């Protein structure tokens, strides 16, 4: 991984810890609010932004409905242009393929383009296991790698770090004397540039992910801002690309849509600075061996589900992270996955399949801000609801007969039985009024028991008043009056 | 027009004054209302917590209570959003074609109060008087599920005596999210602290919204912190007149 594996923990626990980090809170608040405003300007200036979103959604839905066809077409065209295709069912298969390819070259170091897919499969660790050091060349990715931490943002992996922390990491990793490096961003970038330039010139193997692959010609695309990615895809002799199967697009016309949607949504730029395309290999120009590893790793399962398959539309722009009020407060590490924020809350539980990841669909207030900004119109709140249902049912299945003892499960079943019958509901109203009586202070309750205790740690709750609405309605109808 | 009142369970139980205010406004405008007593809860809490199957009997109960009416109006954007956006899905989850048909027929007739006033009745000036400084919180479900836009503010701007002041970062969620507020109480509280700061920054004495649920959340912190700022449902402001002005309970 890019230097660290996310810790699998229930979201509420991880979030609680993250909320204590004052530096993180400030960094996130500043960074997300700045990029949020910039994104809004970059999308509002396009009169056809909504039509573009719809086009993006439609292309993705069409491609996924015919995924087998487009993947075969991609394979055909990559091979026709001298590339090689490898199919990987899961992370283990993908890692084994890349390990074998790298071993053949005999190198001890490989340079990497920023890629979440390779983080997802834990490729850096797999390479380390065969004695190969994978060097991250994206500045932010390099920072988190040096810190031995996982990324905390899809686009800005080191969003949780400040410049003093980055300076300390560089001093240690690059062997620079403290007097020779300040914490000025320009100086830090220059230090990273010197460090990486040496690596670029030595490297014989490059490893990348892919943002898109065009089925009609076999062209693979990486979208980045620094140009370091292009160094990795052009300088080495061998290029290995690991790509999720959902990244294929039918044709070049699709790129017209996505190359507008992606930069405006992610970096709020009108045009992306470095957009690299390559097709197979060309003698005397660029890598002489090109391998494309097509990774499933749970994606076919996602595709099989009617409501959830839209998760695969994602083009990893991170706009949903930047507008998410939950992400803005807890940061990426709380999600325990390489895919944080709202998209992570729906993608991770589907890919990871663990009790911890099953807490992620609840890491949202369903406020809907993510859906509104999504450039390919993923209805994240709807998928969250669907995954919440799945999570409850899986918890029941795991607990078997003990499910009856689950506080929430029991309370929800009881509430449903009460609400389904108007008379029971009214008894419950009266019961609550009686039960609360000893605890009411000035019309409020300051402490609630059990499951509800979390509420009153920071909030009061109004007490049930002397007359409910329906009691008032009945009384008023009885007296024939119309007073308020 | 047979007009029915949908008073969500928590309004009925905890905020009856918002229900009474809804009655006052609509009757003042000359409408006769019915409150079908079979109604209980729309099931939003169940759905949003993952207990969608448990919510299906509540959908049936809702259809039983309201199916016979021409229009249904409720002082809650969130619960109306639940009915309009989620009920069709729940009906399909039940695999009961009759329920699907009943829900599809009923759902377009269920309205949130401010949209009902502005769009269905075509009224913006409801003859209200409320001489206080008010800031308005546009709740998430009113904006991004029902998309009622500025309808509440259009009504509020026509209230005589009101001093309507802007709320900084108004569109950001207050952190309630139903059971999110207890399952992720710490994150919820962190979000709420920003909303409370915005309300205080606005200088208002009243924070209003079209949802008592979010107001219960915001108001719970305003009260806990003894800020001296109160929360009111929009209906309560619209119900206040020069002859019967709103009075603190």
C-alpha cells in the first residue's frame, strides 16, 4: 500500500478518535471549503453542466450493461497494438501477476503513478515481499508513503498533514540537513522534485492505475496534475497498469464528456494539466513492454445488484468527499479503507465484505450533498439505504438466535409493532409522558438511557408536553371551538 | 377538496404546537381540515436505520389513513420526502401489487406545508405578524430530497414585522440524520457545533425551519448551552398574527 494499511474498526470508534485531532480538523475544514467553492465556480460556469452529468451517467450505465463486450474489445485492441492483457479475479491474483512480471525484469525498485486501485490490492506490500521497493511519485502519495500511513483523500492523499510534518518526513527520508530545508511549500516541492528526478532516471519498471481505457482503440488514460505520472508511463522499459474492470469506456467520444466532468469536479480546473494516453507499445518510443492487468476484486458482485451497480460509475473525482460534512470532520482514515468519504461508504462495504465495513453505510446523515455534486449522478443516499438494509440483515444472520438480544434490533421491531397500530401508539405516548415525569426539568430531559444516551451527551431533548396534537384535536372537536 | 392533515409522530408527540399552527394557518386561509386518527408514523426512522421491511406495515397504515383524501399536507419536509421518494420503493419491496398501486396513486397528493401554500394554494402572504429577528435553516431533505427551494423564505419575507437575517453556511447539514445522531453521536455533535456557531453568528433570536426533527437537534444544543436562542417551525411564525401574536410558552 502507499505506506500503510487502513485499520479496520467500526466507523463510530474511528471517528471519535479522529475528532480529537485538532490539526486534522483545521486542515480538513480549510481544504475542503476552499475546493468546494472552487468546484462550484468551475461547474456553474458551464451552461450544460447538468446535461454533461447526465451524459456521464448514461455512458457509464451503458458500458456496465455491456461490460463483457467492451472488455473483450479493449483486450483485442491492446493486444493488436503490442500490449499484453492479464485478467485478475481478485487482489491475490493481481498481485501475483505483477510480482511475476516485475521479477522477470530483475529490478529492485519500481516507480509508481498515484493509483488507488493498487492501494486497494495492497500491491506495494506484495512487491516488498519479493524484495522490490515501489516508490510513489505523486507528491502527496510520496508524503503518506514516507509517513507509513494510508492515504486519507482520493485526490489529496496527504490532506491531513501540514507543512511542518512534511518537512520532518523529507529531512529524514531524503537525508537533507535541517538548515537546508524550510517548510515553505515551494522548497518542499523542490526537494521532492530532486529526490524523484533521480528515481525517474534510474527506473526500468513503471506501475500505474488507469482513469479510463478506450475500448475502440485500446488506449489507456491517466489523468494527473504534476507530470510525474507521465514520467512513470514514458521513461521505464516496462509499464504495468492495474485497472478495475469498470474503468473501460466504449470510445473516444466518451472521453469528451469525462475529460470535462473529471477535472472540474476534482480539482475545479477547466482542463486537466497532464492527461496521458498510450496504446500498446511503439518501437523506439516509450516502454517496450506494456501489461494491462484487468482487476475484478468484487466488482462483478457489485455489478450484479440493480440498485448498487451505479457505485461502479465512480470516476474517483472526490467531489463527494469535499462536500461531505461527515468527511470534513473525521477525515479519510476513519473510514478504514482506501476509499473514504461518501463514495467509500458505499464502495468499501461492497468490496471489503467485513463487519467493520458494514458500519460505513451508517456514516452519513443522508443529507444528499454528495448526490448533488456527483459528476456521474451516483445516487449515494439510495445506495446507502440499500446497504443499511443489507447490513442489518447480515448482522441478524451473524448473530443467529442472539439477534433477539440486540438492543437496536429489538427496539426497532417493538417500535414497528407500536406504530402499526394507532391504539398502541397512543398508549406509548401516554406511557412516555408518565415515565419521563421524574426527569423533566423546565420542559426538557437532560439524560436519556441506553441506545439514546449519545443524544444527551451534547443535547437536551424536549419532554412530551401535557397534550399531544391528537389530544388537542379531539378536545377541540369535542368543544366545537377553533382556538389555537 | 378533502384536505387531510398529516402530523408526523414526533410532531404529534413532542411538537404539538407546530401541528396546531399548521391548522391555524390553513383555517385562516379558509380551508377545512381533517385529521385522520389512524395515522401514526411514516416509518422514516426504520427505513433510514436499515429496517425497511419493518416499515412496510407502516406504509400500509399510511395508505389506510390517507388513501381517501384529495390532498394531504404535513409540516415536515423530511417525512413528506420519505412518503414521496421512499414509499414507492418500499411498496415494491413488499411485492404486493395492490400496495404499489395504492402508493403510486397517493404519493403525488402528499405535500409539505410551505410548498402546498405557495404552489397548490398560490399564497405567499398569509397575513402573519411576527416582530422578531429570525434566521432560517434550509433542512437537507427540504432542499435535496423535496427541492422546495426558497418557498419557506418567500412566505417568511411576507410576514409583517419580521427581521429575517441570513444564516452562514445555511445549506450544510446540522448533523441530525435520525439514528445517526445516536449511532455516531460524536460526529453528529461535531457537525452540530458548527451549525450552532452559525446560528449564533447570525444574531437571530429564533432559528426557524420546515422540519421539527432538525430543529429538535439544533434546539437541543441551543438549550443545553443556554444560548437564549429558540427554535420555531415556520408554521408557528406563519400562524402568528397581530390579534393572536405568538407567545413564548
